[in-house]
C-alpha cells in the first residue's frame, strides 16, 4: 500500500509545542490533584484506567494460563474463581464503564461544543476521586483475600454461601457507580447548557450524541445497581431476607435488579465507542457521516430500548414463558439500531477519499468484530437457541467480541486519533499500524475458538474442563499472548512519543471538529474566543475554505 | 518423524484424535435447535460478508490515490430504510422461530416420566420415582420423554446437557422443569453451568441413555427399597400431617385425596392449579396457601424438611388417588410406621396392615 496520507504536519524545523497550554499552565502535584480543568481530569482518568486495564489484563492472562490444561493445576479452584471475579469487576467497573466517557468524553465534549469546560468542574473532579477511592477499595479487597462471587454477585451465593470480601468489593462498585453517575450528569448538563452560539443539536458531532445517550443510561441505571448492592450488603449483615426464599424473599429478584442496570451498562460501555467510530470514519474518508440523523437517533434508540431487555439474561431461569417472549422481541428490536450504524459507517466510505492511518485501522477492526459480536448476540436473544448457548463459552466469546473487539478497538482508535490533540505530538505511524493489526489477529485467535467451545457446551467459569476441549483452549491461550503484545506496544510507543514524537500542529488529520481548530495541546480555556458554529458537523468544504482563507491572509 | 519435537507431535496427534467441533445430537429436539442455529450462522455469515465487501470494496475503490476528492452525500432514505427493514425482518424471523423452539423445549408432554433433581454444592442428586438415587449421573431410557423437576437446596445451579440442547436453572425455593426425549443410546456430558462457588467445575456428571430393557434392569438393580411415595407416606405420618389432613368429616385440614392437578379455590379468593410447586409452597408457607373454608392453623415446615423430604411428600400426595390409602396411613400411625413389605424396609416387625 502506498503511503497516501492525510496527515499534514507543520514544518518540523520551526514548529514548537505552544508554550502556554493546559499541561504547562501550572506545575506541581497539587495543581493536578485540585484541578477543575476537564482536560487535566481526563488525563488523570486516562492514567488511572490504563493502570486498572493492566491489572485486569494480568488477571485475564492468569485465567488463560490456567485453562491451558484441562485440570485445575496452576491455581486451586478457589483462586481461579477469585481471579475471574476480579478480572470481571476491574474490567467492567474500572475500565469499560469509564473508558471512553471519562477520558475521551471528558477531554473532548467541552471542546467539541465550543465550551470552556464541563458545566460542573468540581463534580467532575469529585467523580475522579470517587473512582480512585473505589479502585483502591477494590484492590484492597483483592489483596486481602479477594472475592469469589463472579462479577454478577449472584444471590444467594453472594449473601449466604461465600465468606470472602463481598461487602468490601460491593462498596467499591457502589462508589464507582457514583463516579459514573456524576460523569453522566455532567455531560447531560453540559450538552444542554454549554453549547456555543450556532451549535444546534443537529450540528453536534456524533461523538456527543453517543455520549449523551450513554449519560442518560448512567444517570438512570446506576442508582438501581447501587440499591441492589445495598440490599446484598444488608442481606449479608443483618439478613433482611429480600432475596431469601426461606424468609419469603425471591432470589430471582436480585437478578432482575442487577440486570436492570447491567444490561444498559453494556450500552454505557459500547455507545461512546460508537461515537469514536463515527468521528474516525468520517475524518479518514473526508465525508459527512452517511445519514447523520439516523446515526444520532439510533444512539438514543439503543439507550431507550436498552432499558427494556434485561430479562434476556434470564430465559432459562424459570421466568414465565410469555415474559421471555416479550423480552426476546424487544432484544431483537434493540439489535436493529446497531445494524443501522454499521451500514451507515460502511456507506460513509462510499465516494470518499480514504486513507488508512492507525485510528482508521482500529475502526475497521471494530466494524468487523462488532458485527460478529452483534450477530452472535441475536443467537442469544432468540429464546430457543439461548437455552443451549447461554452460560457457556459462547456467551463469553460474544461478550468479548462486543466489549474487547468493539469497545477496546474503539477506545484505542480514539486514543490514537486524539493523541496529537492531547499531547501535541504524533505517535510513530508504522509501528502503531502494526499494533492495530497484531491486536486484530490476536483477538480473533483468542476469542473465536471460544464460540466453538460454547457450542460444544463448555460452561464458563470452570477451572477444569473435559480433555476434549483442550485444543481449542490452547488456541485461545496462544491468541491471548499475541493480544497481550498488541496492547503492550501502544503503551511503549505512546510513552516514547511524549518526548520524541513529531510536533502535530493544530489539525494533523484535517478534521472538522471544533476541537481541531484550536492549538494542540489546547489552552486551559480551550479557545481564545468563543467559537461560533456556522456550518454543519463534518463539513469538509467549510474546512477547505477556512484553510484557503488562512493561507490568503498570510 | 523422529526430528519432530515430541511436544509438537503430541499436539498434532491430539489434534487429530480429540478435536471436537460440534456436539453430538442425541435428543429429538437437538436437530430442530441446530436448524435454527445454522440458519443464524448463515445469516451472520452473509451479513458479515456484506459488511466486509462494502468496507474492503469502498476502501479499494475510493482510496485517496484513486479518488483524491470526496463527493459529499447527505444520506439516502431509501438505502437506510433497506438496512433497517431487512435486518428487522430477519431478526423477527429468528424471534418467532426461536420462540417456537423455546416453547417446545420448555413445555413437557403429558406422558413424560418425571424424575426429580436436587442441586446442592457441589453435586446433582437425582431421585427416580421408584426410589433409585444417583449422584452426578442420570440414567434415562431412550425414545421416551423424560421430565426433570429441578430444585436447588442452596445456590443457583444450572442443569445442562449439551448433547440434548437443553438446560434449566435449578433455583432455591422453587421448582423448575425441563424435558427431553433422548434418541441415541450413549453417555453424554452433564454440566452445572451456573457459577455456584468453589467446586463449580467439579459439579459435572454424565447422562446415560439406555435401551428400555437395560433401563428396566438398571432400575431393578439400583432400587433403594422404598419408592419416593412410600418415603413420603412415612414422612406424612411422622410429621403428623394426617392429624388434620384425613378424610374424616370433622377434619381440620382439607382432604388431599385427588387434590393434585385439581383447581383449588383459596381463602383469599384466588384459584390455583395444584402442582408440585404449589404443594411445596403450601407445605413450607401454609398461611399464604389456605384452602377456602379452612382456617390458617397449619404450622410452617420451613427448615424442618429437606428438599428431598418435600419431594417425597409431593410425590406421595401426587399419587394419593383414594382415601383408602390415607386411612391406611392413619391406622398405622397409632403403631410404629410400617414398611411396605420391601426387603430393605426399616421396621419389618410392624407389619400390621390387612
């Protein structure tokens, strides 16, 4: 492939990182710990979630090593149970939920709408402190003996039958939930109240729409999780009996409450990622996103429908057959907006002028893997096939295709895309393209065999398994090592680029968003004067005219 | 071959001999379930191919070298309607097909033989009506519908037989049912698929499908001496249930003769069908399940009877088709409980009947 590229960098011999920017404005630890600047808070979040991602990733490595052989030989069964529980809790509550919103969303939403900051900067900082407090409690729980309920905290196992750190871990999740509520609240207020003149709802970048939809889910769904965890804690400590059949309670009620949050939570995780993909695909094909309105509304549709599908996690649990019917139908309906998005992105490429920089490669990876992840979700949403496939490795593979193949690809795409804006420097292009390809290959090696394992009936959360499943597990573990390399590479070269990367200039990708029209890294106030939005989102002709004017005026 | 590393060699051999890709189809429902599964695989492959073709095709046709200037397009209502309606239609087909399958898998036929399964950390205890018990295995006859009534004694478990494509959660405090009709003799995996604590992955066993003759032989060889109903009868009298639930005109409790399967009006005005689940609730939580015309004087048996005991009682009441048996039980309670003339009975000296 020849090196046609869209990247336009300033003359490296004269270019300098602007002296005054949000990173250099103040110095010292306190200036970071007490900051109200959304970009600094986003940076704090980025460092913290990366830290938790690597803890969660190390635990995943242990899981895959244990599953290399059919016997439970690397760890005792109890240890294995604790490892997969902590892997789930850390990856979901401390990485996936805050990943795009709290880092990229935090960093970008004010800039994208031409604002100085989020509406509630102190609440934003509080949200990070809550996140860190929760994270420390979770790590304390892990270090002091761990917890082995699975990330789903299923009662009555979690309330009566384990004596590990359920309440401590529950408290961590409870507090992390408030961090996420505050982030969501902040985004909703900001998007309603802080848009610059001319920035109508339908001129918003689709990234903002996606985060808006996810914010609604955070604000409305997370309190239910908080209540559920409190009930579990009360059941454990004083035995209130809400979930205890011996006291007239209903153990299934827990699952209704838990999934009422935790199903929308997967949309909290994926929607912001979809927002990233819209921005990236548009920029690297130089085109408006095909059917802007449909993509915007499909985010909202996913958020609304997402609240009414929770019982599809319970088709085999003895809910009434007719309830299963209704929830299955609604699940099919929520699959449609995702299909719409995929095709709209594909047709955004049509008649474009496409280049293949790293963010675009990750975005292509997202589209392929998310399509597989989404389609296999339909296998599980149809009641009849769900009976055979649920609670097996099929569901593990499905979930990881959506969350790792989808969300993590989108996150990495976004991190590469906005890295120049964030740090003012470019990352090395060739090696990052290599990392994107390695990640894609490693991912498929790791998780595709798990679909077959699931169809064969291998149950999830097994420390030991029948020997005929070994070959596929060996494949999966081998793939995981490749995937691990794929994730380590960006850490290395992104860190390297902080000092040695080429100076990026304001707008290396020739992108149209307002965030690209200011300096990199941006000023603390984002813009010198409040921008006025006088064009549609993704208006590449406007950008050309503007650049032509700038050249003429020089 | 001597220069191949032994590890690699062993891996290749294992690959060739032990590599499963698809589970055996050993029940009537399995091919039907797989038909829908393969339909979905086909739709997914077609969908995925379309997405890949679009992305790859446009990437080649409209790459910057070939197509330096993008042409702006707003969108196309017609195209967008197409990719809304076609996936929606396909998903609805899968929904209807899946629902039909679901109702078939979870609606047992009336003539199915019933076997009780109790899940507990970390084993499956199977109880045949004839009193045969098994741990972590299930023997069933081929070509005969079998219904399982599941309950858990502690946490959630899930009873999964991949070769039959059926699975059902065993829930504490509530019966759930599943059924299947095995159609190939053989031994198949039985898994607990709901995470249930430390030894979750040891809660496995086997399902043995036998020819009818072998199954009869197995039942005869595995008898424990008393059927579930007989155990239930003993329990019924030892808990003094028959002090009230007798057929006397002045009885303080309703007669249980023929109550199973009937429509019952309750004191709170509800009408219920009496099934296993109702009987279980009525025994453990009697004040919420008072038959119309009776006063709520029955004490709760919560915590006094194990799930196995409840199953015995339910099985006894289910088979209680005439007052004669009940009278018999009543008469014998004045004396030590009698055995039913079986070899392994605990008190053969108490043969006082007839």
